[in-house]
C-alpha cells in the first residue's frame, strides 16, 4: 500500500529528533488511576517502565522536567487528593520539579504550563510522554504545536485503552495508540519509537 506524504514533509518542517539535553521533558498524567479500575490501560506498566528510563536519562542530562496531572474532582478516578490520582511511584516528582494541574486534555488549556516553561527557560523542543496516547498526549502535542513549540512524543512511554469505534466494533489499544501517534507525526511533531532513539 502506498502511503501519503506527511503534512510536516509537505510544508517543510524538520523531522529530526531533538537531543534530550536541549529539550524540556513533560510527563503527562502518569497517575495511579491508569493501573487499576475503570481507567486501567493494558500497556500501563510497560509504558511506565519506559517513562522511568526516560525520566532517569533526563535527570542525568540536567533536562528540566515538568509533571502534569489531571484533576477530575473528589471521589472520582482522577482525584489528585487520593491515592488513585497521585503520580505513580516509578515516575514521581522530585523536589524542585514543578507539577501542573489541568482539567482538560490539552495541558496548556487554562493552566500555568506556559508560565512554568518560561520560568524554566525552556526552548522550543518539548519531549512528551504519558497517558493516554489518543487523548491528553495527542492534545497536549497539538497545544504545544499551536503555541510555537516543537513537541516530540516518545511512543513506548505512552499507552491507551481499547474503545468501541463509531460502528461499535472494538478498536484494540495498540491500534488506537498507533493512530494517535500517526496523527501527531503527520503534523504536530516527530515521534520517537523508543527512549533510546532520542540523542543525548
């Protein structure tokens, strides 16, 4: 099957992966809710292990790190005041790493993320990882692109869940994950398949 040229190639946007040491890492919604209960993702643990490797590399390189969490209110699956809504231990913030609280899939919408990035002296390159690929990762990548950033998503450090398609047929998590990453790579930014693909 012949595939189409990406919009990035059509309009001449750079497709090179950024060096981790020159970017800012944004860790999106790595909350306990995605490991258990109604929001559990089939690939959550695999993605968390990859995210932990990514975070370790970023810290070793002196890369600024920003954590993002979704707050869905008390008593729900995104309650950041409860254990279910806290950031998973493998990728928990260290002292000095800011945590941005959001209420929408795009982490830039009605949050102080842009101000946090300015305070950190962030350049155009943002490295994104998190949950869920088709929702908060994709829409944060779009939001970053719309604001003039150059987001790169690390595929193995993201995951999503199976859903019913418009016709009711099930769409496997891996297929939805791949579709979201393809959407991101078409326009919003490069996709690094693995943590190891990012240069130092």
